[in-house]
């Protein structure tokens, strides 16, 4: 998602509940020292935080939200507001030296605004040592600073961090809202629907899929896996070449596995719902009909394939050899 997209948090699609919670804190002038924006990646938590920061510091007191034209809002629009910071999460999470630098910065008053806003990304990936250091800042926050922590809803966050922040839940967007956002980024209607479905309501992930070759590789894999007679094995050479391409995706491999899982899950739903034809469900869910398999897999076989993807994801999380994991997975999926 574009870093500098100017958007007031009150107008972000799909986050009405979070919008209401934060609007209330603005109206009543009871803004806590820290929030945790908890939800899936790519749904717009950082964009929302940026919009909220703009709203807090907007010079036009007659609007709830950001007016978009005052000097403070214009700095947010240009991506250069001196009292807005993002502490990015590197591999292995935010590091202790980043937290120390942050607490040093927080000890100075905001440069020109009523409140400095800092977003700390992916606190669920922080190591204990760095999290402990952040806890100290959360316990005694210097005045006129708001910390917004973002965390993945499906992973465990340190309870001590959660207990010191107000939790704001974020959800996946509907396919319609996701597609609408994608169309705003110049994606065609048909592609927007497919990407909305494949990204499972995460516009950020959908845009990443669009910018990379992941969907193309996914289509190649699906074509090979689904062609031919049931029980017939795919060409080993072809599978090995595909596995090598998968391994080359590096950190994006996780996204490709997510797409394969969505596809097998769709087929599983189609196999389990006799009242609907497979075509109806696949069409409804946005999957290209050309990708529906010629092979006929039973529910049990499809379930085993979803489990095989789960087990590949676990192996990758343990840092197993990517190429080997991909080869074994494709053999199991054929
Ligand atoms: Zn303004």
C-alpha cells in the first residue's frame, strides 16, 4: 500500500468499528498513551494510524478527522511531518537499539504539534529483550506522545504489552471493499475480484501479489497439478522446475502457499456442497474457471493437500531447506 496515501481514518473502508472507537477518543479528548492495532497484515492498520495521527494534529478544530488543507495535514500528505514516526520491524522484529533510540527521542517535546505519534510495527515479532525495553517506555510514557503498536491477530503478543495498551481490533475486509480499494489503484474489475479473493480481504497483500509474479507462478502450478487423469503423476522434471521457482520467491513463498491453500479450500467447499455446482462456487468466489481442475479429487484427498501445505509452512518456519520443502510439497499436491 502506498506509504504516502493521504486518507482520513474516518473514511477508510472496512474499519468502521475501529473508526468509531478512535473517533470517540478524539471527541471526548481522552486519548490513551498507547494503542495496539491488532489484526491481519495488509488490511490498513498503518494507514489508519497515519490518518489518526493527522486527525489529532489537524489545526482545524471544527472537523473530527483531518481537514486535509491545514499546514499540519499538508505535511502528513507529503509524508514529512516532524512529529510522526514509524519504527519499522526488521527481520526478527524491532530491535533493542531501535527502542532505545525511540525512548531518547520521546524525552524531547514534540517539534511543532500537540502530540507526537509513533507507530511501532509488528510487535508480535519482537524478541523478549526488546519488548522488555519497550515495556519501560509504555509504563512511564513521556507526555504528549502517542504510541501505536501494530500486531498480527493470529500470533501471540506478550500479554504485558497488551495490558498496557488499549486494543483496537482490525478485521479482514469484504471482497467488495477490497476490490473497490484495488480499483482505486488502477486494477481492472476482473483482476480486482480475483486478487480480493486470493488475498482474503487484505488490500496490502493483494497489491503485493499484483506487483510480483506470485499469481502467475500460482497459475502455472495450478495448471500442472490439475491437468491429466486422476491418479496420473505430473512430469517430475516440470515439478522440480516449479519447485525451484517457488524457492526463489524467498520471503514471498509464504504468500504463494497461502494462494494454493485458498484454491484447495475452494475446491473442498465445492466438493462438500452438492447443491451447488463446482462452477457456481468457483465463479462466486472469484476463481478463474479455467483453473478448475480436470482431475477429480475427493474431499479426503483435498483435505490432505491443505494439511500438506500447513506442514510445509511449519517446515519453512523452522528454517528447513526451501527447495526441498517445495519439492516434497508439489509431489504431495499432484
Ligand atoms: Zn488539517
